[in-house]
C-alpha cells in the first residue's frame, strides 16, 4: 500500500511540476560565450582582468621581460605584440594560447585566453 501511495504522489508531483514554469531544467541558460557578450572590452578592462593578473609582474618597468612592456596600450603597439583585429598575428595571444607565456603561475584559464582573443579580434579597443 505504501509503494502505491509513493508512486501516486510522485506521479502527481511530476504532473504538477511538469506543467508549470517552476521546474524546467532544460530551460536553464548557461553563461554566454565570451564572443557573445554585448559589452566590448577595452584596454583598461583587459588590464584589470588579464594583464595585471598574468603579465604585468614581468612585463613592466625600465627593463621589462623580453624587452616587451605591457604597461600601456601604445607600448603593446610599439613592440608589435598586439595587432588589433588579428589575434593570430598578435604574439600576446599566440604565446598565451600556446603556453609560452606566462612563464610562471598563475596561468590563465581557457576562458581568460578566449577573452584575450575576443578583445583582439574585436579590434583591441583602447577606450
């Protein structure tokens, strides 16, 4: 008798929850992919979200690592590590994607590398 009551209760709840908008696991939306985000990144947001955590500790000051300063937008353009609109031609992206940089932890997540790619592909906006 108990299992019949449990089965009936389960069937009733399944019917009720399935017919309303309260429980729809297939309706849950995941976070958008980086290239689907409507807000375009700029140099300052990339500095805060990518360059400071992964790059600036070595690539700054009077003698930056590899003679490549990443402290300013113009410095990136001058050293040709950044080619706006062309991630595959931008050493900052290809070296990060290929694991050449950074040389020591913390290492950027795949999502952070994708964020860098999207910023460059979108024209690497300064402001």
